[in-house]
């Protein structure tokens, strides 16, 4: 099991190194998914703080979504984080998929954020 965790951490570190090299001062849209929920946050790495966050655990979304673990929920979270970011004046970010492949829920969240007005 420890071998798998090491591979996961290496993959995440590899993605983060590439993002830092390509960021050019932009904020980072970080995605975390579990088997039941999906989370997104916009992080300012220079200051070390989270500016905007959204998740499928929020009460207003839980009532409108069937589950927090499907593509529809991910798309809704992407749109919500984009709305909150534009309200704070953030328009350009760099997408941090972490150790997850760009497919399924992660891709749906990215598409929802693009529809909401974020550029990456």
C-alpha cells in the first residue's frame, strides 16, 4: 500500500512542478475528489491563502444535486467556483488536477469553470 501512496504523491508533485513553471503569477484552481464528493478552491501560492472555495457538501447544492459524486455535481461546482472567483475579481487561473487524470468529474469541473467565466 505504501508503494501506491508514494506513486500518487510523486504524480501530484510532478503536476504541481509543471503548474508552477507555467503559472506566471496566476492563481491556482485546485481540485480534490473523493468517492462521494468533489471540492475546488482557488489558491494564491504567493500569499499562501485560499481565496475561493466550493464543494458538493454545501447545503444549497446538496438539495439540488442527486449525489456529490457524479459529473453533474462536478459541473455545478465548477460553475459555482467560477462565479465566486469573478465576484472577487479573478478571471485567469491555472488548473491543478492534482494526481487525478483529466477525465470524468475532473474534466466536468474544468468545463463548468470555463462556462462560468474562468480562463485557463
